[in-house]
C-alpha cells in the first residue's frame, strides 16, 4: 500500500495535480481514500457478517471525506507523497464515521438520518450500531499501524496524535460538554460554545492536517502551521454547520435539520444571529489562510482552496 506512487509515476502525479481543478482534486482524493477503505475494512460477508455489513453501511453511504482529504492535502503541501499519507487518512475517516454512529444514537442526539440514509441504529438496532462504532474506532488504529516512520516521526507519534485528538480530552470530551449543556435554561456562554466546537470538531481537523504533514517529515514550523490551519478551519466548519442546520432542509443536508435548535443546543446562530455567525466563519477562515504562510502560496494552494470551498458550502 505504501509504494503505489514512486519515481516517474510520482513525477507524473505532481504534474497531474497541478492541472486539476478543485472539484476534480476532491473527487480523486475521495476515490483514493475509499479504495483503501474498501480494501482494508473486513468484507461484509466476513463472519460475523452483521457487524461488518453495518461498518460498511455507515462508511460507504456518502460523506465529504474532509478529514482524510485534509490529511492528503497537508502531506502534499509539505512535499510528501500522497501514497504515504493514505493510512492515516483512512484511519481518520474510520474515527469520524464511528463518532457519527454514536452521536446519532437515541442516548445522544437521537437522529434518524445520516448522509441521506437511515442511521445505523435505525437499520441495525442500537446494539449493533454501538458495536459498529466500536469496531470502526478499533480498526482505525489497525490501519494507522500501516504508516511508515520518517526521520522525525515514528509510529508512536502517529498513534499518540490520533488517540489524543479522538479521546476524552477532545472529541469525546466535546461530546460530553455538548450533552451536559443541552437544554439548559441559562444560555451557554460564548466561551463554552467555543470549547465544545474546539473539542468536537477543530481538534480532529488539526490532527488530520498534522498527520499528513508528519508523513512528509515536515519540519516543526510547517507542522505547527498546518495544525493551526486545521484548527481554525475546523472552527469555521462547525460555525457553517450551525448556520446550515437552521437555513437548509434535511434533504439538502442529508441529515435532520433544525435538530440543534429543537434540542436547545448552543450554536453560533443562537448566540450571534445568522449575520454574526457568518462573520465569525469568515474571520476564522481568514485566520486559517494566514496560518499557512510558512508553507508558501504555491505549496499550500490546495489547502487555501479547500478553506474557501468550505466557507461557501451549502450542505
């Protein structure tokens, strides 16, 4: 898996990358990530078949593949090979999909729709949905173990990066704070809202960029730059998500709209209004752009394009 692109093929890949428009770029990266995931996840008929079918059901029912694409784009921006960044990219999507399965459970957000399809617990029942999420969390680190060490970064560095971002101090911790502040009579503070978004979304996007840069043996300054970019982009992404929840239909989003407001969740539109929330998303996106300065405009072109694309999205 690690040496699919090298020598002359790598040179041609770099030429092709320069000529791709953003839409083609995103499509090609999604396809590469999905190809790896299809190869590495257990086949749906592998016994016990129910759990493997459920894992694949949630994984391959759409999705932007934002986290793995950021991982690949950060690797490329730091002069690395796309192929070497594929294991952490695939692992990131496993983590993300597991978190969605669990977030949708009746004991969490109680959603019926995800990526335009019935949620995992609606199709397979709550028990299998919990276990499918657990299995994707576990297989993420099995896939991550395929990552090659570089001069600066060893396998343990990759494992630590992903484990901390997806653990109780960030992803899971953010979900805890979200649950604890849901439906509170007292309005959630701006600081608490930022903390929830930083933990639930921004931390994993930061690690997505950092993991890609690590596969490119990025120097500390560049690693810090892409991490800061990912963090600010993650906050902007979540602000836009909050906006879309109140401005778009369920059919457009592929998930239940209006759920945050109905559940009394803290959101940027609720605290700042739609105009204020859009201004905040723009400010965070601009800060993300500035973070990439150490990489140079040419090297970080795709990351800049992705940031602008996410700011302008409508689903």
